[in-house]
C-alpha cells in the first residue's frame, strides 16, 4: 500500500497534541503495542470503501476487488483527500493549488460521481445529505455554499470567514480558528470554547485541553466533563466521529519523526504505533479498543464509521494490508487481509453504501 500523506499524521502536524506525554513507566510495559490482531472477518459486510489514492478507487471488502472511479482524473501535483458524509457517501477534494480544488461527490455502492464545482475545502452538512463547500472569493475573503450530493445547489455562495478548520462541529455548525463554532447558514457565533475542537458527535464537542487532557462539552447545556489522557502513546492523531452522534474514536500515535518517548523495549522493532479509545459522549466513559495499542504504519492507516455504527480501520500492520471492523461492545476486532497499491493522495477513506 503506497500513499503520500497520512490523515493521522496531518492531525499531528497541524499543531494538535504536539506536547508529548512523558515516556511510559515500567508498569505500562504489559501494554506495549503488538501487531494488529483479532478474529477473521467472515461473512458479508456490505462494505465498499472509497480510498483516497490518486486517482481514488473503490475497495469491495467482501470480494477484495478494486474498482477505479470514472470521472475523477489523476492529478499531476497537489493534494487529494476523501471526506465521509453520513457514513454512506463521500466527497473528494482534489487540490491542485493553495486556494483551488476540484470537489466531487461520490454516492452509492456504484460510486456515482458528481462534480460540485471548484472550492478550497468541503465539510458534511449535519443531515448527512449535503455538503458545505468553501471557496476563495478575493484577497482574504471567502464564500460558503450548500450543495446536495447530486450536484444541485441548495444555497448560493455567501460571505463566510476563511478561517474554517477541520472538523465540522456536528449539528452545531462549522469550526473557525479552532475555538469558535459558527452557524454556517448565518455566520453567527454559536459558541466559543477555551480549547481547540478536536471532534464533534451530534451536539457534543471533544476539546483538546486543558493541558494534555480533554474536555467533553455539551453544546446545548454547556455542561463540561474533564477527561484524562488515556493512552501510553504520546501524540494525538485524528479522531473519527460516529455519524449517529454518540461515539468518538480517539486516536493516539507514535510517529517516526519523534521517538524519544519510546520505551527501550520497542527500539530495534517497529517504531510506529496506534492506540484507539472509544469515547461514549452519552456517558463520558472511555474504553480502549480490543488489540490496542498496535504496531501499524501511521501513513497507511485511517479510521471511519459506517452509518450503522461500525468502526472501520484500513491500514497496515506486520507487513499486511488489513481491514478491521468493530462494533462497540464486541470483544475483538474482525480482520481481513486485502491487496492494495495506493499512489499519491492521502490515507483517508470513506464508506459507500
């Protein structure tokens, strides 16, 4: 599996969680990472994954077949990534210049492609049936338009702050400058936060702070709950939010460009590892996924939720390309080896159903 830019690495490089946690103590050694393991993934999953290669392709998890996506051409330069919409559709952002990207919607198991025009970025709307597309207007000014996935425009472009950051704030709106949630329809401030927004599930926000911990914020009642750093790994990766609005999969990682926090026992072996913890935003409880932490290729690994509540991992571990599927409450991951060759793009993917 060959790829260029990692979504987990993008989260690390974006200034999110760059303060490392102290090295694990001797008591943590029993939890050192191991190669990703679980039960064999059997039976039909119905999963098709739109994978952000350049150009993108669809992986049928049940058959192992790979299908090109007609209508999205390969890029000679730039960056390409995939944004999941409601756990069943996707948007491809193919950026050829700093303020110019071709935006495509991809729908259904047949991967029907529709152009959404030119923009700079795109975020799923709260209903999972449309997307907000940002475009550069002139100078430092931007506009925001609302597009259906079939290409029909719901709302014409209107002025909107350029400083929108990833992720979207669930059903509350869009995040600007990491700490301001704005109503995308009006541009008005919905709420401000003390710490940067990491993820959103429904009306609940996960904030990166205070310190190395987290805060779960209810965007309606403003109730807050402090959460500790749960992982032995020292850096935050990019979380994945359940489109049903309850769970957030928090990712922690060790990148190869910073290994001073690794235990001595790891050295001489794999240097990249991933640890995933499930946050239930209804209860505020954290639980580690089975088989974690695990040695993985960070630049080859990403997480996404299906619309029916399954967490899917596409990545590389122990020299194999794997799909892992897990539903909250299950005791083990379900794994299947797949054959992939990816070029360019990022390691992002989305679910097509």
